[in-house]
C-alpha cells in the first residue's frame, strides 16, 4: 500500500485491472499471512503488500516483491516495521518468542526523523531571555529584601 496513510502519486493504480490481477495471483500463490505464519498462526491473507515501500517507483509498484498479509498484521506489525521499529511477541513465560527487525532503510529513515525532531526541539529551547527581562512574578524574591 501507500506509505501508511500518506497519499502517493501511484495510489490510483490500486484501482487498476493490472493491480487487481497481481493481488489475486499473489493471494492464490500465498494465501496465508506471512507474519502470522512466522508466529505459528494460520490466518488467511487479504492484502497483497509491497514487501518494501515503493515510494512512488512505478517499477517497484508493479514488480514487487509482494507479501501476503492479513489486515491486522498489515495495520500493526507491518506499520511498525516501516516506521523503523522492532516488533516483538512474548510468550506466556514473558520471554520473546518472535522478533521482527525493520529493514536497514527503515531504521535509517527513523534515525533521520528523530534527528530532525531533536534539532527542532533544541532550536525551540534556545531562546535565551535574561532574568532581568522576565516579569517580576517569575523572579525569586531575594532574602535580604533588596529588589
Ligand atoms: Zn497476520
């Protein structure tokens, strides 16, 4: 699908006959959700998903690679992976059972996003206002009584 909620220039192609055919063949060849399968679950897939985001690249849009996913995995685990986050499932004993690692690309993009937002927060914080210019209600009264 498109990059998680953000529309791309290729979104109209999901209505295309050729896409519907690709989707149908993918789901016939691989009818089970691959993420559920990794967790030892058997779930019917209903989504033909681009294994790597196509990012508007028409060749990757049509040629894949594709994976079959169920709606739940598509909207949760797959989304986390594309945001550069790990996905871990824990067993009843509290130990991790299955871990999925995001791609190197997704990790790099997340680090870039974090760096940008940190730089933004640093800039926002760096407004230096001398104490004398603060309204007096913010100034701590001095103990010796001088103003
Ligand atoms: Zn699934």
